[in-house]
C-alpha cells in the first residue's frame, strides 16, 4: 500500500481522494466547486480526447465551437429543458467592474447591467439550434454532424474531483437530420461509439440501454446511456446520447424544404461524455497501491529506471537502454527513461506505481552482465526477468495482455456483483449488503420509480437494449411487469 494512502476497505471515498492526490491528477481550486486538472491528469484527458475525436471523425463528424454565454431568453423556449437546468445555472448580470469609492477594492458597476442576462452554458442545445436556423434551408443542408470540445458550468453544491464539479470539460455532439429515422439511428450509433471507446480503450465493461422517462435528459424524447459498475458497487453513467425529436427545432423555428418542396421541422440529437470518465478509470481499475491505467490511455506506457552506483555504470546502462527506447518508440509505445539522479530508484518505483504506469523496466549492473532487465506489470504487480533480445516485442505483447486483463477483471467483478431481486426485502438487502447491479421488476410508472428512489436511494440506471421479456411483479407495488430493469445506487 502506498504511503499516506487509505485502503478501499477502510474508506472508499477517502481512497479515491488519495489516488487523485498521490497520482498528481487534480486538486481543488480557490473557486468553490471547481478543480485544477494538473498536467498528468490533463495528459490522461488528452488521450481520451484524441482517441474519441478520431472515432467521431471516422463516423463523419466535424468539430466546431459555440459561445460560452447563452441569452437567458433562449432557455425559455423549450420548457422541459429550462426546468431541467434552471437550478444549476450561473448567470452573468453585469459586464464591468470599478474601483470602490472608499478605496476598499473593486465592485460591480451598477451602471453596467446587461439588458438581458447571460447564462454560462450548462449545455449548448439552445445556442446551437439558434445558430442552425441560419445554416439550414433545404434538405441539401442536412445532415449537420457537429461536435464541440468545451467546458460547461453546472452549479453543483456537493462536488468531488472529476466526478462532479461546478465546471468540467466535455464534448457535446449536436446533429440535425431530415428524418426521424436518421436521427434515431444517429443517437444509437453514437452510444455504440461511446461503448466501443469505454470498453476497448478504458477497459471498462458497460451495459447499454435506454433511460426511464424520469431519468431522460431535459428536452429529449429518449435518452440512451452506458452504465458501468465501480469497485464499491455503485453505478456510474459513463455516457449518454439523446434523441431530441423536433423539440428544439420547433423552439427555434428551424425548418427545411424537403424533397417534395414542403417545409418540415428538423430532427435532432445530442450526445456527450466528460472528464467524469477519468473518475471512472480510477474507480474501476485502481488498487490500494495507487492508480492503475489501461495502456491505451496511459500518458507513459513504459518507464525505464536505471539502478547504479557509479557514473560508469550509469553510462553503460544508458547506452544499453538507448536502443530499447528507440525500438519501443518505433512500435508507437510511449516510453520514459528516468535517469534523474536526484531521486533514488526506490522513490521512482513508488512514484510510477502510484501514477499507474503500466510497465516498469529496471536495469542494474548485474542485469547488464546477464543481458536482461526486470519487467514489472502494474496491474498484477508481477515481475519477470526478460532477455534484452526481443525485449521490445515482449513489452508490446505485455501491454496488450494488461489491457485485456484489466477488462476481464472488471467484467468478472461486474458479473459477480450483478443480482436479481424478486421481493422488496431482497432488493434492499442486496443494495445494503451486496452493492452492485440489481435486476428487478418495476410496474413502469413514474410514481413507483420515485418511491423506490426515495426509499432505497437507488435509481433505474437503464432498461437494457434487447431486454428479455419476463412476466413478474413489481418489487414495490406487486403490480404486473413484463421485464426486469437495471437498478443501482449511483454517483
């Protein structure tokens, strides 16, 4: 266990905070509820961003940028949208400061009040659909497949680094289509893109499904989601994709001439993931020794640490390692040779272990004599002496093994923490004593869903795609049900 770290068993919440701190990922800022993402944490986000950005572009999307500020009147146009976000909005009312007359500092200039207040974007549907009105006249202008990488503000009172902060980074896709079928297909396609990324890059298995009406995005007709299970048995929503129907097109009067020369409202989608994915990475894979990163998202995949006593030994190791570093780089493996002589090798071992570097290679004088190196994998902490001949190829294969092992380990955890409940007593007992995913019958009403949430502090995470039909009785009301839905306590 890393020094000054709490174990998962002792206090899971504090363990998470210790991981973030010890891996040097982020810290709280002087602005309440906001975080500073430190260089190593941001490097992970850049890996997430670049990988997803390629996937978006491979599916025909392009990037654009829209204003941070949204006129307040825009939110009034889509009733359910404003209702969903009204309590989280930061509002700009003035545009100038001035020196206080008593010399105490600066104050807001009362003469600089805005004619209309501006909302700091919590999401961009309104400003984007007001813009799309100018871009769309005919079916020839469709589809529009735009994505935006940006920051948003949702005024959270209870915050936690990466998982829930007042300001966070994300991407938001906003697409416009000529038909309902196209828009639905886009909504589903982007959810599958998210699932592909989370499973194959983040090594986190997910359940894909549709949200219940109570849990839909404000202004959507349907919300699709991917749900992941963390090591404490709580669910985390890892991505959402929304079929918006024609709600925003009608709110902003966005029409187009179809092929029959008739005016129609445009069909819309939106979809997004955020820096909360880094929280998911931490909570899915990390252990009591520190952060564990899947190789595909690790800023440094391999670190090479020399162990020496004399300058002559140091130079000999450096000469030997130079060719290995070049071979690894030629294989598109990110590698760092840490020959910093101000820190001891033991300190470096601990540092890179806490930062989750997937593979550590250590080389000392005896290793040179034997033409080998000690290779340690972060996921299992296993070590092996490997010949320098073919070492780069060995490491390449090891990185693939680590990526696969992390996924399989997370999948096994989910499978052993997924249950079925047939009675209310069994349902609550599982949530209290065996936290995880619980499949249970629900009568389909919003009232029952709200009551379950109130009594058990659990929500319907999703109704899984291709959910098997099964006759049963609602765990709370005893009314007939045709399928089980996925419940969990969640972040």
